[in-house]
């Protein structure tokens, strides 16, 4: 199936008349009719009812029309954006990230790159595993996650480790303390992200397992904000990296753990073996300053 088949179909579906559709498409009617029948054979269903009063879309045809229009609109928008980029000489630079790294200094990297006239930034919320796949496919150029993944085509750099904190509902017995893992294990746990895995959720579970502790996972959430909402609702507690404490939400308090060695890394992933482009060099320079700020305790 080619895009032209979708375009032919959408014009015919709009006109419901092969002669009028052929005129709009600047072609004769017989080839257009053959193209529509070829499309129906490929789809495996009749898209039109053919009767003495002309054409009518079948229920399948109506469904196909809705999605065909969406596909064509997406293609047209992509082509327009690509042409604009070509005219403006802008370079596409994609950044992948897990949500829990976006509450620290990463927005400053984005802001710094957006100030460059020749850069078109795209941001994608992806797990670390998804970032590796996106890097190899060329959909992003750099990723920020929390898992170490061994892949021959990707290099990873640990930027820094940050403490793990507990997010508790206001009024919780552990509020104002520096609890141990043993103390935290006594309370229901909200785990995130629920999927896809592996993710930070597996790191947290592994943390308890290594200390020989069993936890009661009360509920799993896909989004950090959902997990925090469940905590605020007193459904349970959750463990989060330190920079998440910047999320000020009613009904939640954050406490550090007694064991200061319980941390989560922030890991930068890039394609291996590529000479850094000017944009990547700029990103690396900004990143170096931000990481030094983090390590030295200077926050944005």
C-alpha cells in the first residue's frame, strides 16, 4: 500500500463519484477505479457500496477514511516541518528522558539549546530501555535515564548519583524522621512506573530485596504524578530520587533516608563511535556545567 492509494481513496470518499474524483486528481476514471479496487483487495474488505445511485462508504470504509485522513495529515505536517527546517538551515536534535530527571537541571540544558537559532529540539519521555532503542534508530541523539544497559552501539556516562528519598503523606508516623529501609518496609508501597520494565521500579524492589526485606506493593502507577497523588491520598508511600522533592504538592512530605549510600544514578546515553556534531558539542558543554553545579551543591 502506498500513500497515493490513501490519497486516491480519500478524494473518492469525499466525492462519492469516480468521475468527479478523477477530475480532482487530474487522471482518467479507469485507472482510478483500478487503484481503488486494488486498495480494497489489499485491505481485504469492500470500502464502497456500488449502486445505481453511485458510491457509498461501507462501515469499514468509514473507519478506514477516518484513519487514512489522520495518516495523511501527519505526513503532510511532517513534510511541512521538514521543508521549513531545510529552508531555515535548522538541525534536529532529539532528547529522551525519564520523568524523574526532569525536575533538576535538565530543563536548563533544554533552555540553553533552544536559544540556538540553528537547532530544532524534540523531547521524548522514554524509559532508559526505550532510549537505547531510539538512539539506535536515530529518533533521539541523547538520553537521560537511571539504568545501566549494556549495548555495543550505545555508550553510557554516569553523571552523578543522587539520594533516594521517601515521599510520605502529611501526618505519617515517619514524617520528620530519617527512616531506615526496615521502617519503610512496614508500610504499603506505591511503585512506579508500572510499565514498561525494567525501570526505576525494579531498582527500588531490588533495594529492599538486597536488604532481605519484603514489601507490600499496594498499587503500581505509570506516572510519577499519579504515584504522588496516591501518596497524598494516604494509599501508601513511595521512594523517589532527590530532585523529585522539587515537586511541591499538597499532602506530601519528603524525608531523607538514614542510609546516605542509597542513591540512584543519572545516566547519559549517546550513540557510540560517532564524532560529536556541533550541536552535541554544545549540549556536552552545557551539560558539563550543570553536572558540576549538581556535584558542588549549586542548584539552579
